[in-house]
């Protein structure tokens, strides 16, 4: 089993994205869920991305964004 370490800012960002795009109180597929991925290949640090299932009108898909602040590297 793999484990990752997230700081408070990353956790708050993930929750803010979930609450904005697909909050848990919605009756939609995947409501309140997020898929978190970590890429260690940069050699400098880990890059955390979050993917949220979402709907926009009759369109369904996933929204993916990087939440790691790479500016501090």
C-alpha cells in the first residue's frame, strides 16, 4: 500500500475544489469524492494532482488540477 503526506494547505485546497465542483450533499455520481495522485518523477519534490468527477448540464466528466505550489521550488 502506498501512502502520501499532504500538508494542511493541500488538504484545504482539495476540500475547496470538492465543495465547489461536486459537493457531498449532491445526488450525483461521485459526489464528495476525489482521486488524489502523486508524481515523484520531478526529482525536486512531489506533485499532487486531484481529480473530481463532475457534471455540467448534460455533460459528465472529470476535472483534474495540480494543487502543488511549484513556485517554492
